[in-house]
């Protein structure tokens, strides 16, 4: 940010407050009209003189130099060195992002996303390094990026100042360390004695020590008024110096690796030369220091071949300046397009919206290819010219381990690509880690920069499309499909075949497994292939046999949280929510909820959304989104016809489960010819000394022991365990919520049923009905007396429950499910009694209403029905969880 702009921002509040102007401050500095004519022309004249001097100096240094030789030397730079220089340049720009992080902390208390900081830092520095005049170029870029993030002009100026300070402390650290340890390196530039250079280095280091000691107190500030800047204190100041050192050293190393091998200078000494050259470039005020930096490098190494030295600088300009500049321009252009409301922006957003559904599949394929690249690389010999350079930087054990890790990472990527195809967040996170490791080992095992670039491109695409991977399910939630197993085995087999073909001239020996040498590519291939086979087989076996664990048992949801929605429930079976075997999805208002459980991949909701009908659509979509985030199948069990359009809008298929019987209590009577059978049931009960009574919910705990004995006897006779989810099971807590209808004989309870009351004027029904064996007429007595009680209390309907697989057509044109279900109902009577159950309910002349299963359908339907059946039967594990508001 230009200094004048910063000071102008400082002056405006004072004028707005109508304060008297201070003649000592802004007038003499900010007003060009009052500046002395000599001052106005001094800086341009100095800049022009500096450029002229640089031109003369370069002409002298480059006299007699053949530019074609320089070009040939630059073109002959080994690709692996270019890749290493790019990697070091990226490290330097990464440290520069830390500059801005510190600057934002000092400039403002506003939260700025790290993504925005990275964009603002990289684009501003890359563009400023190339175009020069960083206060104007980099400052303008910073203002566009950070201004859009909510920072003011003054805050951006403070940020710039702190970032510049971080650069200078880093520069002081590099010069101090290098001058103190290698003072002779600066002699060719400053022509000072070694002892004096060493003394200057010690002074710089002492200054940094004083700065650290001064910062330890914390709360240090510089400036005043609107330009007061908080400085990092204590350990933060040490981190600031570390960032500056990392930036300068990485930038210097990016050039050092390109220098001629016979230049004869170590890195510490070169770092001092590099920092001095940067200082000269800054002082020259030439855009990007062009010419000034090159002249400083040529002067520092008069003994080195000028063509090779200049070609190294030109390549460094490419890796450190030009390539980042082009990348920064693209990023900044994309940022500007996103900010605008132009037609191009809207069109780009529409295209992105259309393409986004295909992104996970495309990235899964690219990740699969990345794994293929790593496996193929592990089966091929290294380039010996690259190995020679690698030996100077990496120890042999590290290269051996990198080769092994590269092949195993390739197998892991093949398996992770399946998770990316399913949009799993966990697969995305692991892929980022594995690909990052693959990039490192690709460079460490043989300078395979081409391989690293491929993996880097995949990594960049994954990072920029994080939002496409949102599902929270585990990678091994489902068994690994055979097609993935075949694909992994095929790729692994082909890579091994390729390796054996490549090394067919090498005679096999058991000693190959234990040979460790830079040129033993066959040995590394054997070890990495074995490692890949073991890792691939282990992961595949685990994926095949692994099952997602059931939900953890937690404390039941408090009934008070359900009360607002239950007060609006149309159906009495909404009280299944109190059964403590379900999760809950609440509407934001709290006046509606959806209860569900998870079995395998099936997310099974019990019935329609409960509560105010106007919230049903919102709840359904929330449930679909939640199931989708976990890569599950959304299923609605026993839904009514009233909400069928809702489920169809959600893209679900419908399957008829049966029909539910509702007795109209307005027409139900025990009088006359219509009530003949019910009067007989009541009279038979009197003859057998059976008495009906209702125990209020408040008194139920006192009778739980007696009720439990009846329940146990009933279960023992049936030889079956408890069920759940869509039907109640014995629970003292659950039973205590409801009134309980009981039948006594001589004061002893012989049968009971808990009563569900719906909305007044709605329906009434029972849930858990149990009785002692060898007592006839119990069911008729319970139903008839409860219907009379419900009618007396003003309820319209008595719900007799569902008759499974009833009302299905076996016509030749009926859906296949109807035909299968009708066949099961006809031939499974002795196992369940489908016809008998419907016939018994028909005695009450009910109104039949269909009930449906809404699910994705298709080939998943058999597994869905199995999951629902297992969930209701309680096999193998009952799913119990506490709900929470989303």
C-alpha cells in the first residue's frame, strides 16, 4: 500500500472531526503542491541514474558473452533440478502466506478465512515480484482480495507493514548468520575485510536478539493513532523470524540448486550473497530488480563461467518469478470474475452447477490413475542420471523406504478411489494425505518430477473441490464390491508383470530381497511389490468382512422435547417415539419431528413426519440430505397415502406393505343386531368373572411387577423374543408413560394393554397387548371395552393396526412385488397367519387404509426389506440412540 494513501487515510478522520490542522504533519508530506521542486524530481532522477548505471555495469559484465550459449545452457538444465527449484519456490511462497497471517493478526481482530489469506498473499507477492513497485502492484492486489473479505484500507496498510517487517527481520537473520559464519562470501560485493563483515553479522544477530527480548513482554505497538500496529510478542516473534528465514533461504535454495556444480560455494555463504543481491535489487527501484539482481550475482562470482551463471539466474526467474506470476494472474482473474455479476460469471456458475455432480466420479478416476502411476513407477528402473543427483541430497535408507511407500500408497489410492466415487469425506481426507506422501516419495526415490506433477494436479483438484465430498460414512461401511476387487487385483497384477518383464535379464536369487544399493532397482521392485500385495490384500479382506457398527446406546430423549410435536400428531402411533429405540430429526420450530433408526446402509424412518403437517416436506428433505451425507438409503416405513406425493417428489419408489384397519367409533355399537357378537363377548366375560379397568399412568409404577409377570408368561408361551421399532417391547420406563387397560380375574391381572391416545376427536389404539395363557375371549373383551371407552371420550377412530401383505393384487399386470407378496401371503399362513389376522379384524367392519414403504427401490429393495425386518425383530442388535436438533 503506498505510503501517501496510508497517511491520507489517517488525515480524513481528523478533518471530519473538525480538528485544527497540524502544520507539522500531513501538509508538508502529503501535499505535492507544497513540496520543493528539487524534492519532486529527486527520486525519478535517482531512479533513472540507477537504471543507467545498471545498464553500463551489465554491458561491461556481459561484454563478449554469446547469448546463444546462455540459451543453450538454460535449455540444458536437468528437469529434476527445475522441479526441485519449483518445489523450493513453493516453500518460499508458503512462508509468505505466513507473513500475511501475522499481518492480519496485528492489523485487525476480524476473522479472515485461511483460503482468502493464501489467495491474497500468493497473488500479491507473485505479481509484485514480477511487475515491481510492490507498494502499488502488490498493494492493489491485496486491497482487492482483503477488501472483499471485510478489511478496511487502513487495516490492509497495517497488514502490509507487518509483512514487510517480517521480510526485513528474515533478511537480517540470513545476513547475520551467513556473515558471522562465512564473512568472506560478502567480500566480493562490499569489498570489506572478513572481520568487519563478521562484525556486521554479529550486530544484525544482536539486533534480532534485542527485538526478541523487547517483544517478550507482549502488547508492543508501533505507530500512533489510526496507524498503531500491534507487534507479535514472545514466541510469536520467534515464529515471525523463522518465517522470514524460511522465505529467504527457500528462495535462495531455489537458485542455488541451479548453479554450476564447480562454482565452489556452500549454501550458507550463498544465502548471504543472495540476500545482498535482493537488497541491491530493492534499492535500485528497477521493476522486479531486473538487471540489478543479475549484476550482483555476476559480481559475487567473477570466477564462474558467466554463461552458466546467467542461465541459472534465468531459469530461477522462470521457476520463482514467471511461473508463479502466471499462476497468480489466473487465480486473481478467477477471483475477480467470481466477485462480479457479469453474464460470464452467471454462465460459469451454471456450468459449474451442471458439472458438479460429475466431479466426484472424475476425481475418483484421476485418483485411481494416480495409484496406477505410483505402482507403474515402482515397477520400472530409475533414471541413473537422476539417481546421481539424488545421492547428494537423500540418504540411501530414505530412498529405499520411499520406493516401498510409493507402491503401497498406489494400492491405497486404488481403494480410496471407491470412497471418492461415493463422495465420502473420510476418503477425501485420506486421499489428500496419501497423495501428498506420494508426491514426496516420488521425488525422494528417484527425482520423478513428472510423477510428482501428475499427483500434484490430482491433489490440487481434490483441494479445490472439497465441497463435493460431504458424506460422513466410513470408507468400509459397505463390503468391497467384486468389481473393485477385480480392478485392484488386475492393476496390481499388471504392475508386477511389468516389473518382471523389465527385469527379466536379472537372474533371480534369494539375495535380491536383501540387497540395498542405489542401482539395485530389481531388489526394490521385489520388496515394493510384496509390500503392495500385503497392503492390498489386507485392506481388501478388511473391506469385505467389515460391517459398520451399530449406533452407540445413549440416554433416551426426554419426553418433554417431543411434547410440542406430539400435541399436533394426527396418529396415535406417534407415541412410538417414546420407545427409546430411535433417533430423531427435529424441525427448527420444534413442532415436528421424524423418528428413525439405522440398520446397515438403511436409514429407516418410522411412519410419516409427526407434528404440524406444514413441516413435513422440510423434514423429509432434511432426512434425505442426512442419509445422503452418510451414503445411506432413505426409507420411510408404513407411510400413509396422505404424504405419497411428498415421497414421490423425493425420488423414492413406493411398495405396498398391507392395509391398516380403522373402526369408526361413531357407528360402532353393542346394541341391536350389529352388536350381537360384542354383547356375547361381554356376557361371556362376566360369566368368567373377568373385569375391565384402566390404570392411570401415574399409578402404573405400582403395578409394574404384576404386569411384568403377565408379559413374561406371554413371551414364554410364544417362544419369541421382544420386537421393536414399529411395535412396543417391555420397558418399565415406556409403560409408565401411558394409561394401561387391564383385565382382572378375582383381583388378579390376567391381561393388559397400554393405551395410545391421539388428538382429541382423532384416534385411539393399543400397543403392547399381553395376557396369560388358556384364557379365552381376552382380545374381544379388550377391544370392545376400549372402543366403548374411546367413544365415550369423544374419539372418532379405533386403530386395529396393519394386516401385512393384505390388499395386494396377483393380477398378471400387477407389479412384481404384488405378485411375490401375494404368493407369500397365500403360502405362509402357517408361519404368520396373514389371512387369519385380516379375518379377525374384519369382524369389526373397519375402514381399510393402505400402508406403503417409500425407498430407493430397485436392486436394493431385497436388502432394504431384510434390514427393516431385522430392525423390527431386534436382530442382531437393537439400534438405540438419542436424537438431537439439527
